[in-house]
C-alpha cells in the first residue's frame, strides 16, 4: 500500500456551511460508520430539525458546540479513497478563533476556502485565504457554496470567481511574490452538488468535483525533499549511558561505543560519505552511517526519522542543525518575522518569550514591532504599540543563542517558530521568519 | 499534472516518522516520562515506535499499566512476555489497591465496571512517581472529543483536560513546558486510524494478544453486545450464556468490552475485516461510550486516558 497522505484545511465562516461540507465529504465517500450515523440521526431529531440528517453534526465534537451550533476548536478528520489518505484540519471561522485557523493551516498542503454564493467574498473568506497564503499553502480551492440558493447561476459564479481572483492577485504579489494556485468549484454541500459527484445542475462547469480535485492535486513540489538538506538533532543515542537492554542486531561491545544523532530530516536528502556541517558552531565531518531500526540506509529522504553516525567525535547536542556545507542556512541572533499573536495579553516591544525553533528553545526579546497587516486590504500599516490577539505583524526579534534558519517561504520547518509565555507556559505566538533576515553577529 | 521527481513515503511510513519525532521530543523535553502500556493494539504499536526511536539504547522511560484486575488473562500474559522480551521496566498501578486503600469505591450490581475507577489509579500513580509526561495510544479517529485533542495534551495539577483552553499546536513544534504538578498526555498516534494501526501491525509483523483473533468463548448478550462470561459476571434475568466464535477489536475490561462475531483468524483476515467494517470500534465494543452523547468528553475532562 503506497497511498500518499494529503493534509488539507477547511476555512470558512460559521454560516458558510463548512461543517456540512465536511460531513458531506465523509458521508458521500462512505466514511461514516453506522453508529456515528445513528448518533447524528438521534441528535438531528432531538434538535427538532426538518427531519433531514444534519450532516454538520458529524463533525461537531464538544458538547458546547452542539448546544450552540458552533465550532470551537480545530478538529481533525480522517478519510481515505482508493487514491489517497486525507487528514482534514477543520478550523472554525469566528474572528476570535483565528488562532485555530493558523494552527490548522500550519500543517496543510491545501486550503479549501468556502464562500457563500449569496454573500460574496466577505472579510472572513479573505482572512482565511490570507492566512493560508501566509502559512505557505500553495494550493487553494475555492468552494463557492450554496449555489442552490442562487439558482445555480453561472453569472453569479463567474462574478465571484473574478472577485476572488482579484484578491488572490494581491496575495501573490507584494514585496514577496508567492506561488498560489487557485481553483474554483460551484457547489451545494447541503445537496451534494460537485462535492463527491458532479452535478447535473451546473452543466456549464467542466471541472472536477471537490473530492476528485483533492485526489489529483499535485503537492509533490511542495514536499520538502527537493530542497537543501536540513537535519535538526533531536536526541543523542548513547546506549553506554543507559541500563543494559537487549538491542536487536547490535552486540554488547559495539553498543557501548555507539553514538548516534537522531532526528527527523526536515528537508532534502542525506547520503553516507557526504561532508556535512554542524551549525551553529560550523564544524565539519562526514556521515559514517544512516541508521534506522529497520537497518542501515545509503540515502535518507525527508521526512524520515533516522539516526546519523558521524566520522568525527564532535560536540553535538539537541538543537544543532546538520546540513551540507555549501547549502547552509543563515545563522543569526537577530531576524524579522511575521508573528500571529494568539494570546489575550498583547505582544509589546521589550517583552521576552521562550522561542522554540526546530528542536531547541532560546529566550527571545522583541526589539520592535515594525507593522501590522490589515487583512482586509493586505496593506502593512503603521507600527502599532502592540499586537493584539489575532493580529499578524512584522516583528524584530533577538535571541540569546544563535539560530540556524531559513526564510519560511523556502522552508516551513526551519523557518517557523512558536513563542511561549515564560511564566504561564502557554503558546502565545506563531512566527514565520521573513525573506530577508537581518544577519548580525552570529 | 506532473509526477513527483522523488518517491514519496507511504502514508504508514509518514505517520511512523511523525510519531517517532513526537516520542523523541518528549524524551528530550521532559524529566520523567512514562509510556502507558495496556497490552492493547495501540500501545503495542507505541512500543514498536519506541524501539524505532531509541534503539540500540534502552527506552528513556518506564512502561506503566493501569491494571483493573478485570483484564483478560490472555492480555496480562502477553503484557508480561512482551515487557520481558524488550528488557524494559514495567510499573503496574492497581485499581484493586486503590479500592483497598479507600481511594475509590467499587461499583455494585450486574452492570458494575471498574472503568471509571481507573482514572483515580492513573492520576495517583502519575503523582506518586512524579511523571510529567505520559504517552498514550489514543487516536483522533476514535471519538469526537478526541478529534479535538492536541498531540501534547496539557493536564492541570488536578489531572484535568480543559478542551476550550488548549494550547495551539503548530507545525511540528510541541510546547512541553509545564509547572510542577502538571503533566502532559502525549498521543503519538493522533493522526492514525484504526486501519492504519492494523496495517502497521501487519507490516511490522507484531505479535498481539490472542483475543484479537477469532476464538470460541462463553458469552452472553446484553444491549446488543456480546460480553465474555467470567467469574465476575452477574447475569440479569433472562440472560443466558452460550458459546460463540468471536474476536475483540479493542482491549479493555472484561466487564465492559464486547466481542464481535468473527472468523478472522489471521492478521490479513483481520485487516480485511476492519477495512470493510461499517461500525466504529468504540461503538461496536465499548459500553462505556454509550452512556451519553458526550460520555468520552466527560471522562477525558476528569483525567481519563
């Protein structure tokens, strides 16, 4: 079985019918089990619906959500077709829950943006499209939903495509051009038009229904293995330090001398014998072996988890980054980043946070807030005194220890970080390192 | 559409790599992690992932089983054998001890179950050993409250889960910072489905307890489920025991885990059966989830697995 895994996020306002769409995808692709269906039927009846199955209830998880008919938090759904395994990050669209939208988008390959055909491209849809673009999602499929309520009007559909395309042009342009593919599908999630099956009610639409589009979209170029190799060291395996344990395939003497550097290859490929640099110190050595539990490899590809043995006995610990010397990332203590703020307590210049980046943490000071993005116009506006909950702005940070990083636009793994409140320990911010980092005093 | 220039990892290899990454993060960021091992299929997969993450060294954490005293004997036998093979340390936290010490009161009657009592035993053991992270085998596809839970799921100093106040979890950057007395439940299999687990067991040729395969057993029927008849069973009026060929989809207490009629006697047959099933594993086999629309949500908030 060599199905690949596609992760997508749905984004939409409460009333766009997002939960109904997901419910429809699961239901029509026969992923709903009988006992789940029975639960939904029961709940639909109790809530005094029209007697029809309320598919949105399939995805409403928590009691408060069912009582209030809203989605509070990111929920993950799983389904498979003969061609692909899918993971849906189902994100709420309330303004106050934008942090969840960012969370869901951070791991997605594709964004499904919902538009209510009656209401047009409202701020909420723009916000979600913007967040998806900012988080580096290269493919957006715009589901123009509730077409049944506009009489499946081709004119209305084309009007909305044009309106959204105007916005997408802004997303692609600006200071840092991005590649964003957009596709459009006229849909009625409630009735199932163009979700899993094509619709006889949109004879003028010759594209695929949503599920077929999701099965076919090529995300290969976005996978991390075409890029420079980045291997953040997570854990050092030194059996000599531990109690005796039987270990398959390794005899006692060999085991005592064993020293391996474990981690998940964030991007690119590594081969036995290649010269590598260990950052931030910059020492060089060669790869002596690539170990996995299932045996040694000649070559490793992202996103494999593996253990490297190196030819020289260097001082390497968690948080160091192994790469090819001629493709090294920036090493710096100061840089700029777009930060999405996720806490009630605002972010202010001068504040300090714990910054977690790849496999290590450092203290970071906020030296300046450069601007905040108006998500409606996409304009970067005057530096504010602080970033409020759900604001996204450019921030200048300085860390205590040097970081080895790439711009987020070239590498999601080595270009991202989270900010953690030093006292409360909550995750308060999500950061994406900017294209042109300020490289100072490594 | 263009073809990928490099081979992609299969979805099982991608899920495996993600889970190994999670386990190593926990080993690196916590002082006293523990892996909850029940002898069930999900925790069996966790053990294999721990081998993949930490061999040739020993695991940087002990294993712990919360033993209700009502487990299937086949599972306890398997548990001890597997732990011995691995050469790792097992802690057994016993619900019977919690009852004897007066920490919990045993339910009475024919529908009594120790399922709820486990939560107290688990939280007591976590406090007693000072564990700050506990690996569990829960998956998001199991149940709708779990669909919203983080991979690193924060528990306050009462062991409670607050679903409306979870830490955002972005990329693969997990926040493992906690205060003393708090802990984190960690679910490396969050993104796996039941079918993935079975396919992985098949791929890795993992041994599993015999009750997962079709076997003859003395059972009785209650609430449309087939329960094992054992010395703790109190039959209700009209209930009769009979012999049936069953297997189990989940491993829980004998008192609340139902078997399914099945002839699947090999791993391949079980995988085929799971791939074509029309009922979720918890819906088919777990009485504890049927109590109310939000049964799992309530138990999770109280500190359940």
